[in-house]
């Protein structure tokens, strides 16, 4: 990690991507197990977390392709955020945390993790762009 690299709380965007991916994968498995869900949809956090985990790992392993993998990761982060925004439907219909507690909690986690990941990636991309601009000035 160089001084010119973007970090958040001392961690690179790639490492944060890996952590968010791990959290989502574990959450999907946990929720599916604890709720005895027979529904495929209970694994949605895992399905969205897996590409984040893989993109983060690939960005760390292949530094020359880091930009490509992180741009792919931010797309999955945005999809995760948008998927989590469905929680507002439960809030509006007055069934929030009552009709399907685990689904609503999963949506909140998707909203928070996806939003945070997208924010971190955008900040990282802006940092890189400003750094390149300053190098060429």
C-alpha cells in the first residue's frame, strides 16, 4: 500500500470489498439456516456477496487488473444497495419486521453494505483520478 492509495480506516477499498463479501455470504447462510427457510431467496445476500468477495480477492491478487475488478465490484455493490432498498416497501406497507423479520433484516444489511461499498468505491475512484491529475500537472 502506497501513500497515494485510498484507504478508509487504514484499509484499502479492495480489502473492504472482501470483508463486505464475506459478511454477506455468511449472513445469507446464517439466515437460511436459522430461519429454516425453504426459499431460494434467503440466499440472496450470499449470492450478492460472493462476486464482491471474488472481485476483491482478484483485485488484490492481480494488481495490474485492479481497476477492472473494482469497477465490476462497484456494480455488484450498487445492485446490492438497490436490492436492499426493497425494505422501504415493507416500511410503507406497515409490515416492517413483523411479516418476515429475517427478510427485512437481510434487506437492511444489503442496503447498508451495498451503500457503504458503493460509497467507498466512488471515493477510491475519485482519489485515484485526483492523484493522476496531480501527477500530470
